[in-house]
């Protein structure tokens, strides 16, 4: 049995014989998405979400939400800087999830980002949870 056929069930053999494993994690420089029982968790992996990153992250979050029945948890534990376009992105994705009959919760916010969201009064609109388990409860 050839090497590639032994590994075919685990992944797809691509160019140069490399095996690309099929997982439920997105292949993005900005986002990692994994499915959970009643939705998805999208972890933003770039440290700053500003003018350049926000439109890209927003499109990827829309795709993730659509594949998860608009029930999405956004993990922002890697984000240290959130610009005005990043705030707008959170509002847009929240509206999209709600309009689609789902919900969105945000976890992993640093104290500085929590203060920013409170200062802009978005804490009254966005659902913020302390961890993934609390976010799952808020999505019910």
C-alpha cells in the first residue's frame, strides 16, 4: 500500500505529497472557527482589529455564523486593539445573527476592551460572557 493511500482517510494529499488534514478549523490568518453543539466558536487570532482587518474578519465571521445557524461565540482573547471599524464589525455581526434568528456572545475581552465597550455604551447591545460555558448558556 502506498503512503498516500494509507493517509487518504485522514486527509487529502496535495501538491508535493503533503497531506492536508480535514478539520473543522478555518484556514485563515485572522480567524479560527470550530463547531460546537449549538453553533460555533470563532477565535479572532490577530492582535488588532482596525481599518484593514475589520472587513476581512467581518466576512469570515458572516461565513462562520451562516454555517452555525447564526449562533456564534466570538473569542477575542488574542485581541489587544479594537478600532472603530472593529466595534462596527461587532455591531454588524450581532445584528446579522439576531436577524437570522440566532444570537452572538463575546468572550475573552481584556479589561481595556471591556472599558471601551462600556464607554461606547455597546455593553447594552452586545452580549458579553466571562467564558465559553457562560456564552453557551446565553445563546440558548
